[in-house]
């Protein structure tokens, strides 16, 4: 299977640059993977596809406002840092621009409250920085940092919270689990009132979410690794849902990758944590989910491969063609898609 098999032409004006006013008013394309039927709805209609006893799985990771702009202490040169992963003891893996200006020992000043020293140089613009500050780092980041929006978004984000889900809780992501951005607190209450379970997992989204597939043969692609957690409460809800033959509806590819990783490891849902580099593409047999809420993804991306594994590549390509024709909004701030099997 080739990366080019998952390519399609996307007009640039369909890449959503800003979130819509009301989260759950986004459009929702519903694809029945069994029949190939396509329906056009709005996200608040998701209630029509969920039944009592079903379980909705949400990723409660919280995005760090981790894009920082500073100056090199020795020269005053402008440096941009994207904090990716907490390595402990105030050392972070970061993506740096321009990387060639940052060597081991380079100190970058962000404000009188925060500076960082490069302690290790790696390839592809990656550096390890030791952060130096007084007080609480996340409070300083809330003040100084910008949300790390994907590279295809060129507009400034007016409200930081619009790149967080309304249920974001566990801080640690370099990007939002964007399928969850469509939910409002009111919609979640309506879902609960219908007797639908809401279960939470955590997967901290890393740099790999922005990285293209570098090999034409997709089986040679090496997936990035991301940290996940499932607690006992969620494991019990999911196992009970399975036992009672109700649907597990995953919100987003991050939730999906977590659920599938755990099922592959244990054959059941259980409280656990670890790192996953699971790569899901056509031919994969799903064990953990019955339906998926997702956004519209980049051409040739691992995410479009994942949804093709679930719904069939021909179905997905046809649905994407229809979405483009109907001028759906694509990517992080775009419209949504629901893939069902019935």
C-alpha cells in the first residue's frame, strides 16, 4: 500500500482557520461503513446516533500553551520554541526555530520570569532545554505561551480555550484532540440524560501529529510514541458495555489508538498506562471501537489511513470527495464526521 493511495485534492479555502462561534453547530457528515450511505447533519444531531447503554470515549488531555518566543542571550537573535514533552526535573524536549542558532549551552530569555538553557542537541530541530523560573511553570506558560496551532492555521487564535476541549483536564499535549472540540457542556449533559455512558482516557498528543509520512510504502513508516492512561473506572465501563453488546463510540483518533493499543496488549480493557506507537491502516482489525467521531484529515496522513481502515478506503475517498463538493471545513477547526456500521 502506497502513501499516494491516500492523496486527494483539497482547495486551500476549505482549511478552517478559525473555530465557529458555537462548537456543536459544526456540520457532521455521517458515513455508514457497511452500506456506504452518506448523510449530512449537524454535530448536535450526534444524539440521534447514540443509544442508552452505549459509551462515548473522550480524551481528556489538556494542551499546554507551549509556543514561546524569546531571544538568544548572547546575540539577541529571535528564537521560537515549541515545548513537546516533559522529561522531568524541568527538562523538556522542544522543537526550535531556527535550530541552527541553538547549540548546547545556548540560553534563551523569554521574560524576566522565564529562561531556558539548551542541554542537548538532536536532529530535526529537536533540542532538550532546562527551564529556569521562579513559581509555577504552567502559570507562567499561561501568561507567556501561545497555543501550538498546527502549521496550516495562519490566523491568530483570539481565545486560548477554543483550542481546548470543554472537558480538558490532564495537562501534557502539544496539540488538541480536535474531534472533541465540537462538544459543549450542554450537549454532554443531554448525552448523559439519555443514558449514554461517558468514559475518559488520556493520550498526550505529541509532535508526530504534525509530521508527514516520509516513506511511499506505508508499512515502512515509523509512528511516533505517545503516553496514554486508562483508569479502572473507564476500563469497567467499557468492559460492561462490551458485555451488554452496546456500542463503544470513540471520539477522535487519539482515543481510538489508546483503546486499540490496550485491546491488542490485553484482549480486554484494563487500568494501565504506557506509550503507544500503534499505526492503524487498511487491513487492521478493530477490537476496541464500534463507531468513530472524527474530523476531516490531511491528504496522505496517518489519520486518513486510520479512518480508511475503519470505513474502507473507497468509502472514505468518496465521503471526502462529497465533503469537498459540499464545502465542509477541514482539519483542526473544521467540521466533523461520524463513522457508523449500522
